[in-house]
C-alpha cells in the first residue's frame, strides 16, 4: 500500500493507493485544512486513525523546495523531514517531491476531456519537452523531458523568478510592490496570494475606486482572493476593480508562461495547472493569456506552434505523487 499526499498552503490531501487499483481509484482519501495543524505528522496520524491500512511506502508532493530529504513549506510554518515521516509511519521508504513535480508526473496520463486547448494553432511534437505552470496559493513551475521510453518530471522554483513588467502600468505596479517587499517575484502577482496585491494597487493608487459594498464584504473574509475572483467572473460589468485585477493576473500568467516556453522550448505543450486556471476558464478563453504568451518579439512565431492547455482534472498532485510511489519509488 502507498500513502500519497498533496501538501499545500491551503489544504492537504492524503490517499491510500494499491498497485492493483492504480492511481485512478484510491482505497481511501481525505482532505484537511493545512493551517489547522502544527505539522504534517499530525495530519497523517489523524488520517491513519480513521483508515487502518498497512503502509509500505509513502510519497508527498509539497508546496516548496525539497533538498536533502527536507522541505520548508512556502506558505506554511512547517518543515517536513523524510526521516521524521519514516518514524511516524514506521516505514523505510518515504519521498518528498516538489508539488509541481508531483503534478507533472501525472500529465502524461491526461486524456482529451481532461484539458482545454487555448492555442488553436498548437502542434504537439512527439517526445517534446513539456512545461507545467500552476497558480494556486503560490506559483509553481516544473517540466518534463522524454528519456526515450517515458516522461521524467523535474522540479523548479521558477515562480520565484524576478517579476518582469511589460508595460507602463505593470512598471507602476512593480514600483508599488517594491515599497512593500524587498524583492518582487512573479508569485507576488500571479497566484492566490498575489491577486490581492494587484487589487490593492488599483485601490491604493486611486486608479479604480473600490465599491463600498465590496469593501464591507472584504472586511469579513480571511482570504480576499476568492471574493475578488468570483466578483470579477459574476459581475464583470459592475465591478471594474475586480475585472481589472483578474485581467492583469491573466496577463502576467500568459507572459510568464511565455518566458518559461522560451527557456525550455516545450514543443510537447504548455500546461496550466493549479486551482485558479480552470476556475477562470471563461476569462482565459477571451484571448488575453495567449496574447501575452505570444508577445515575444522575434520569438513569437516559435511559440505560436506550441500547444497551451488548461488542466481541468482535479487532484493532479495527489495522483502524480501516487504514480511516483507506485512506479518510481
């Protein structure tokens, strides 16, 4: 039996998988609010009390860099250690993966109805490198390369690369954020934690007025991002500040996906994962993301042939970690 986990800043999902059932059908599965627990071991202990399975090995996709068998979770006060998890699980085989690496392991299993193509001109090259960029709580990036028989996933921390504004408005936003942060990365504007930064820029700069009714609602929520995004989707004509916020987010996502495409040449496709892209699919279909993706001067023609897909399937990190546990670990 394999214990697989998707450890995020907002939620942690755990599942039990077996070779007989494969990654498509967990024997048990549960989701936990990450911030309510002091550490991953506490969640694992609660899960095992409820589901009494003999665990042979475990793999966890974590939202943060992994080095030396340890990971510091980017948006949680947790440090996860493979050796500590081995003791907690009483097993000799535990592996930590970057969460985007975990998602990437399951990309090759996607079927036609699991994705939505944004680039009508995309022509995937067999065995071509694949890029994965996923805005959720943070911004993750990873890639896959073909080894002659299968795709192998590789982690990166590209979401923390320096923000590169492409127009005067984005330059003004960068100046605004540099007053708040010592350094501004793409994650500061292209993630769940980044969306409020864009919103506050429009509000604090006086460019767009914040509606009184929305201000009252925002006071009562702990995380403003869902409210801002939902308002932009549902009340596009009556809430200019939310619409402008979402449009700028999409613009940055397209630009950074294009930057990634220039660096690794993903002729096998660019995949947009994470929780946000499928939620805002109606806005992505309007073309702004592809416009900024292709806005690369002399390289635009090269990028125009690359498939750009939104991953619609949920639980990609969990199933990818399960795949790694069953097939690689």
